[in-house]
C-alpha cells in the first residue's frame, strides 16, 4: 500500500434535506435530519483509505463529543490518527448543510479547532510526511499551515496535490512546489478571473494556472467531468452518468482517490478516470463520509 498523508479539516455535518435551498431571510421546512462525519480533510483521508492507500491524517480536532466520534470513525477506516491534535480550548469544526431534492447543497462552516492547526503541528508530523508517496492538502485550514505542509513535502520529494477549496487568500508563491492543483470551476475562476462555462474556458484557465504549478491542473466540472491539463496536453475526461442524490463529498472523494492513483504511479488520465468513478459513486448516497465508495466498488464501475 502506498503512503498518503492528508493535512486538513474535520467537521461534523448537520444535514437537513429540503425541497429547495432557502433564499436569504427565508425559512424552508425540511423533511429529514442527520448528523454525519465530514470536513474536507477528513473526507479526503477516508476516501484515500477506502481507495487503497495507507493514510495518515494530520488535523486539529476539539476534545469534545463530536471529536471523539470523528476519531472513532477514522480508526474504523484504518487511518493513522497519531498526529491528530486534540484541542481542549475550542470546539470541533461544525458544518450546517442544506441538500435539495436534486442533490445540490449549500454549506455553512464554523471552523473551530481546524483554524488552530499550526505549522508546529505539521513539524510534529514530519516523520509521516518524509516517508509519504503523496501529500494532499486543501484550504480549510490556516494558510501558513498549508504552506508549511507543501514546503516540507517538497523538500523530501513528496508529490503534493493542492485542492484550493474553499477558495480563500493564500500565498501563491508556494504553488511552484505543488505537483498538481485541483480546483473546481468556481475556484478556477477565482484564481484566474476566467468564468468557466465551456471546455475552451477551462483550457484558457488551465494555461494560466500551469504557469504557477509544477506539473498539472485538473479542473473538476461536475457532471461534465474533469479537464486535465499539463504542459504537453489538455483533455476533458468525461464523468460517468448517474442519478445524483447528494454531491456533498464528491470533490473530496475525487481528490482522495486521485492521491492514491498518483502514488501508485498510474498514468494521469487513468488516475483521473479512477477518481471520476469514485466521485460519481459518492453522489448516489446521502452524506459526506457515508457516501464514499470502496476501491472494489470503483473497480467494478470501471469494469
């Protein structure tokens, strides 16, 4: 098994199913409530583990009931939790999610302990990072912590995947040490100023991003698939067709499975097909981590 380190957030998702997402100032009556483990980092760690990776998760989680529940889930998925900090002074991350009848969602996040994950915590995880094949990190944690994770990985020849989500201010100079960046359409627009409506728009945005990163950019485009660009080629890898139930963890699932595929030295396009298959399977179930498929399920879809 290839070693994957995921640095990032962990939340507990409070999910309400509604017919439609409420507008500003509006109350919409829901029809179901569930409490589900989530958070971008946690979702990506679970996805990488179920995808076949030997996963270590570095995070800061509150020493509370929600945090205890999260840790229990990680252990069940076989994730190494040795470098997770338990914070006594602040609550675990929380997310309030509305999911409409078409599977689309709106999410509000109280970052809590996630915002306390520090560069010192990354340094404590140095041994895990040094021995990793791939490091996966996103922007739901402090910018300095993201930079420290990338710098440490780069200095030891570990390939870094940066998922720039949720989009927020960060030190873009660090991108020269990022192997692959994986924005969605909205994040790519924020990074480049180019609105992504068509494949040609994705091509233009990719060209701009490629000037900053080491190797490749993958723009995830929902039901259309993922646009892959390197300095040598550009190609849209189509998504698998499906009836969508809930898109909550699709992007995180994509990134977790991609990290495993790249650690296994799969061809980039094959790695993206693998990640696409995992992402589409995750949209067939409700919730973040409960929706993430196993490698066996993904390989069955790929035939």
